[in-house]
């Protein structure tokens, strides 16, 4: 097989810290906001007004009181329940706030529109254009709505990374581009938009920015992978495919919503056939039944191809990470049609053996302590009705993919 060449914008000398679950992520995020000197720009799919959400708002309020410029972008569907109140709270503290594709109101809410599926799913925060956070963790408490089997609730299993170094500049530019694009979509105030665009262009032409240099010669090599519906439609998927095709020893993926297209399934199958150990850690507790059952319908074929499948049983699995030999992926993108065909996503792709080993160790610990291996016998034991429901969910999800015009990929 011809090896895929990845044309990515790599940066050397980054400092990347792995953060496990909200227990490590939110203290690091809040500490960075508290230390901000100029600007905080936060994007998230879900912003929930729970204990953790109010904690983040408190730190943003303190930043505004110190004169820090605060921008917040939330998704109109993911944060629909609290969008109005969040906007009011941010406005009262002096922060700038925008909703990505607000949900329609009234009768328009009943009308199907494919554009409503194009969501802002990425979770990115940049502070002072020097520190950034990327991952799968929403502004949502780890223990909200998680299952409890009587032994006590366990947190969602997820990851993020804290970044310093040249790659932060790419993240800041991506945020600025989206913020400007969202301003353009506010067609009710064209005069203000053109005035701000002119002022922004003038500032950019006068601005002399010091080059961002690597932190040290021994930092992490990394690239930012974006997915949108214009320039970067397949960047994340192609990075996965290229790395899988070149893998020689090990592929370990932990992914919340696993419903890959033909190319990804074939890449996993080919890797297993040439002797690569391919392991998947997937949801064992169903947060969204149709996606879970549709993915489970593929288990028999995956097992037949020599791929190991483990289900995470402690709580909800929300991670979107992978290790492929010495490469690692951490971000917001699931391996499903929503993430790969429709949503705006952001992943960090890291070529560093030490970081890959750290992430691999964290996942293998969960495999050992909270994973349940899936066998062909276990699949048969799920019964005829269960298998029929899995098949129905699979074909319904495929029918949904057909509405995007991408059915050939699935």
C-alpha cells in the first residue's frame, strides 16, 4: 500500500501537559484564567450552569474586573438550555459573547435544515496567546448525569492538553477567524461590522508581532488539526489514516462515539492484518442509545478482522484520543459522521514517544481496571432482539448520513 503523505504545519519545542478528566482540567483552566494579563478566549460545545460552570464564570468575572478582555463562544445546540442566561451573565461582567448557530425559535424549530447539524464541537481556550487548552472536556461537571450502579458515581473519562509554545499561535488564529466569521453572519448590523473590519485590518497592518519561538530544544513536536466545512473538511480523518497506514506495532483508540467510515475501517483492518495490535476502548454505558447500538452492530466484523474491543464500564466514556506507535491524538473529534462530516473540531496531533507512552499508560490502566473485553460469545449472548435493535440503529444512522450527501463514505 502506498503511504499517505501528511502535509501538516508542524511546530517543534512545545510544552504539552496531559490532563485527565475535569479533576485535572478545570483547576488548570481556572489557574490560567486567574493569571491572564490581557485576553481570555474560550470556545465550548456545552456550557452547563452547574457547580463547575459557575466556577468558570466566577474566574471569568474576576478576569473582567481586572480589565482582561474576555471572549466566550458557545454552540447554539450543545448549550441551548442555558445560552440565554450565560449570555446575560457574561454581558453583565463586561465579557464579549457569541452563540454559534443559535437554535431557531417558534415554528422554525420544527423545520429540518441540514445546516443545523453543522455545530461548533471543539473545546479550545487560549489565554494571552501564550497558554492554550484543547481536548474533549466541555464546561460540564464530571458527575452531572453520570450512571451510578450503587457503588458511587464515577466521573466521565476524558482528556485534554495544556499547551505552551509555537502551536498556541495557530490556535489563537483559528479562534480569531471564527470570531470574525460569526460577526459577518450578524447581518442585522452591517455598518458596525464593516467599521470593525476596517479597524481590524488597519490594526493588523500596523501590528508587528514578535515571532513565537520554541520553548526549548527538547519540547514536543505537534500540529493543530482543524475540521470545518470549507478548508479543512478531511484534515483530521486524513491524519488518522496516514498514521494508521504507517503504524508498525500498536494502535490504541479510546473514542466515545465510534462509527467510522469505510476508509477508517479499512485502515484498521489492514493494520491488524499486517500484525499491528489494534485495540479499541469504547462506551460500555450508553449515553445516547442509537449511536451506541449502531457502533455495536460493527463489533462482529471488527473482531473478525483481528481488532480487540473493550467497553468502558465505570462511567460514561467521553474521550477522543488515540496512540499510534509514537504518535498521539487528543481533541474533540469523535470517529463518527457528526465529527468527521459536519462539526467544527480541533485535535492536537503529537509526535513524541514519551507523551504517547504517558497517554497509552493512562488508557491501559482503565482497560485493566474498568474495561470489559468484547468476545464473539458475548455478542451472541446479547440475544436476537438486541442484535435486531443494533442493526436497526446502524441502518438508521446510515440513513442519516445519506442526508449529508456522504453516504458513499459509509
